[in-house]
C-alpha cells in the first residue's frame, strides 16, 4: 500500500513525528490502536482524555477519536505554513471520506473506522473539525464574540457530539448542552493562550469588539504588557465563559453514571483553567496558566465523586 502522506516532497514542511507516523499505513488494526493509545496518553492537555473513570470497553474508542482530533489540530497548528497546512488538511479530509467508504488508508483511520462503525457516528462532526482548522489558516482575527462562537461551533462542539455518539446518545437536547461545555472549553483555552497565540501563530481569538471596549491593543498583546485594561477585559471573558460551564453542567445528570465521571472531567478541567487565570489576577500575558499533575489528580477524584453521587435523569436517547 502506498504511503498516505509522502515524505519525499521538498516543498512542504515536515510533519511532527507522531503525526507522520499516524498518517502512514499499518500492518494491523492492533498496531493502529496502539498508536492512538500512545497519542492519547502522551500529549499534554488540560484534562485527562482517557481516565480510569471511563468504562473499559469505551477507552479505545476515546483514544481513536482523540487521535483524529489531535492530528487535525496539529496539521493546522504545527506546520507553520498556511498553504502547506491547507494541503495537508485537504488530504486529511479525503482520508476521512475514504474511511467512511470503508477504505482506511492510514493508522489513525484504521483505528477510527472501527469506532465509527460500532457507534454509527455520522461524518459531519469530523468534517466540521477539519473545516475549523482550515479556517485557522485564513482567519486570524474575529470582530465579534458571535464570530468566535461560530468558530467554536466547528472547532470544539463536534468533539462533544462525537463523544456523545460513542456513549450512546444521539438526541439534540444533550448535544446542545454538550455544545455549551465544549465552547466554554475552547474559550478557556483561548484566554489561557492569548500571548502564545499571537506570538507563535499571529492569531487573536479575543474578539476585536472586546479589545476596543477595554482599550487593549494588538501591540500590547504581542509585547506582553499586562495592565488594568487587560485585566478587566479578561475578567469579562472569563466570567461569561464560566456562565457557559454552569449551563452546560446540566448535561451531567442526563448521562449514565458509567460515563458521567469522564465527561464531568472535561468541564472540570476547563473550570480549573479559569481558576488558574483568576489566581494569576487575569495576567496571561506574562505567564501561561497550566495544571500540574497534582491538580489533574484532584480533578479525577472530584469527577469520581460526581459520578458516584449525582442522580441520574433520563431523557430521550
């Protein structure tokens, strides 16, 4: 079988090693699944993607979905050449379609094909994610908060919807609540990475209407000059993001206890980032807030408590 991605091109920047490996054919489904497990367990995130809270029979599926999301994200952010990134993402989109035709061409899709088939996951959430990462190559500023939310609708919300499919839920009520948490997670990442996004990627996800309202300039972000104006602006963004987490938490009682703890962990990880931002007095320009291993461990324990004590409320599945 020919390689899904050729490394012989001298015009495209090379891919990160883990991404390149995932985009090559493998000899067996077992090898593909080992690769997605490695990606899920060895990449930094604000939360634990697959923890002991998750039923054992779903852990590989979560790893397979995570690998798709991680690779798509890296194709958008780690290539550092917009045209090359668009070419890689276009190839990734075609591989997604091929996977749905029953023709997986690389390790990540060999693993994902089993998850898609088992849980009857539609293709659109995967295509929406690719579309968002393609947008990152073309759009680097957002005028309004509504514009940012539209980006989150494709960059974050599809992940939650895929997770719900894997957990056996297909109804719009749960999906909309999941959307709130996923959007809030994406926003928390934006407020965490204000400086890194502009310095490393020349992107600003804080809406320009907020910059103008609080008198914060692009130059200030790029130079890392923290002041009261930035503090008030980020407090405003953090507060409205926290309100989304509050509303999205109504999803948890609607989930079976077997998956509730893991899904609760996602929201708790986002809230923990907001708390870390508050502890820094909203200064994410001079220091990026992160979660330590000890803090992540506390999140798992708290999510376990939620799993064991929250009442279960059924809705149409």
